[in-house]
């Protein structure tokens, strides 16, 4: 019996160890895809901010300094676009017009203005607008980015392609020598209004400058991975070459502490950002394994006899059965999110606090559009993966104090316990809608779905949980009836009929 028990224990240990290693690898692959997707999603949102700036120039005969300042101020960069050092406009200046241009800027109230670096060139560029126009950004005023090779290449590609372009790694002129970070810039060509720019010759003739955004790399990456940031060591290199010269970001400063570049612990992933290649290296850190149950093989090895197995199982069931059962009638088994019961409990508590403190809160009712065809075409296993990814994307758009719950097949509901206005709820809903409209890379397929979101705010749209949920649901159906992929705030007439 002893020999048989040891053989069975060894077989069970070996099998469990293999399964655990596979689980770790599967989870690591998932976290890598998630990390890269979060970086790509952040870049996409910043592209939209820059396109909006380009739209300002297309819509105006002439964009004044004050108009540009008011527009950028309305974007609330610090709140919605962490990592952007600033949004600006760089004008293209023929050599013959340089003196006239400098005189004009000086008359605006900048007597010390000049284009730098000094020197004679056939054509100049100059940063004339940059917001916020304060602190380190003041150093960039008048800088000729077209005179520097890396920036010049990106600016020229923007003209050649008539599209957005990303620079390579640069040292920003905003840097002062203290706590310096690698920088990069994103450019969008701006042409004379109503002038053609279909052909490259037309673009070269009618280009007037570039709207651009400037980034410090560490600031850009801050907060991308939230509470799981310490699980992975992430290095980002400019281009396809891994070297100290191309290093842009080192999440845990391992390279600055002398770690060799050729470590085999890393997985390497080249990605295209706008029109430029970054090489990303990722490896798990010690805290990563805490996310996966790695103790099971050891436990199996320790239970060498039937009596030990039985005793351990009984004790384990007694100690953890109630906690697991309580965690399961309160959480969704697929996504791990709170279920309807736990959500209602948190909503009721938040309503009591809001009533006592004369505050307000909002809820968002989210329904996925055209989710059924995914199950029909790819099977429920892929559908489950999509729902799990949906849950993670919604959570990434929320604060720690917010709650997202899964209450049905493809229905989710969000509690925002500290909103001040309907606009706050609308902004969060739009952020979620945008995140869910991005492609889902699953099962070697790129899948697209969208969402319809309804919002209701206490106390304006209801004084209790039932009325708030009902009205948010009505607003969601209004969003769906209005063409889907929409956000609607509850209005009384939405319950008509």
C-alpha cells in the first residue's frame, strides 16, 4: 500500500506540476496581450486628441493663440490624457519670411522671441503654440523641430503620408537635466484651409505646419497597468534594435542597475505605434506568481497516503467551504465580478450615504450589441473569453471606489458613487463605450462588438435602487434603438409606452 500510494502521489504530483506550469504560461500570455493592448489603447486615445486639434485648424480661418489655449484647456489633459506633456502647433517658415515672422510674434508681447537653434536654413519651423504654456514647456517656445533629424523625419513622413506620424526617441527641449525621461512626439500635418492636399506635391506646397503632442515616456506609461503594474517587468525600445541607446522605458530600473541586455527571461514583442515600431520586452516578476496557485503540486506531494489526503480534504472543506460558497451566491463565476445581489447591496449603501450627505450618484446599464452572433459563429468558449475581456476593459475605465457587476448574459451595470453631475456619468460611459469598441484579439480572430449604455443619476432620476436601475435600463434601450454604440442619459419620456 505504501509503494502504491507513493506511485499514485508521484503521478498526481507530476501531472499537477505540468498543469500549473501551463496555467502560469497561459496567464502570462494573457497578461502580455493585455499589457500591449492597454498601451495601444492609450496611444489611440491620444491620437484622437491630436486629431481634434487638427480639426480646430480645419474649422477656423485663423487660430489665435487665445483660441488655441481655450481649446486645449477644454480637453483637461491632466484628467483625461495622463502622460501628454503638451499639445502644440509648429509653423513652417520659408527662409525669406523668417524676419517678418519673428517681428510679428514679438509684437504679440514676446520681445525676446527668436527661432532656435541659430543658423541659416532654407526652411524653418517654430513652436508658436504649446499648451499648457508654463513651466518646462516655456523652453520649447521658438524651437525649430524641423532642424533636428529624428523630429524632421517624423514631420516629413506626416507630409508624405498625409497622416499622423510618431517620432523616434528624442531628448525633449523641455528637459532641464533633473529627472530626465526619454521623449517622443506625435505629428499631424496642417494645411492651408480649403487648399488641396491629395497629391504629395499639393501637400508640400500647401503645408503650413504641424499640430503635435509631446510625451515624456515614464509619464506616458504611468497608470497604464493599474494595480497589476508590479507583476511584470516591461522594457520599451525605440525601433527594432535592443540597446541602451534605444531604451525608452524601464519599468523596474533593472537595466539602470547593470542587468545585461541579453537576458533570456524576457519575451520580445515588436508593435507598431501609429507608424513607428517599438520593441517591448516583458518578463514576470516574483509577485506575478502570487496571482496563480503554484502551491498545489507541493500539496499533492505532501499528501502521501490515503489517510492524509482524506484528513486534508476534510479540514480544507471545513475551513474554506463557507467562504467559497459566500464568495460564489455574491460573484459571477465567469468574470469574477460582483453579481446582482452584491451590486444591489453596494448601491443601497451608497444611496444611504448620498441621502445623508446630500450628494449624488449614478449608475450605468451596459448591454453588448450583436453579442449573440459571436456565440453562434465561434462557440460559447470564445464568447466567454470576450465577456471576460469586456469585464476587464470596463474595470480599467473605473476608479477603485466604483463597482461593476455582471447581471446577465451580456449585461453589465456600473455604480459611480461620487458623481457630481450627469456630465460626469456621461464622460465615464463614453470612456467605457470607446474601450469596448476596440477590437478583441481572441482565438486567432479579431472580433468587434459595441455597447449601448444608459445612465441614471440619483436623486434626479430616482430615489431608490429599483427606480434608478429601471430608468438606466430604459435609457440603455433608447441608446440601442437609436442605432446602438450609443450613450443616453435618462429622460422621463423614455418610459413612455
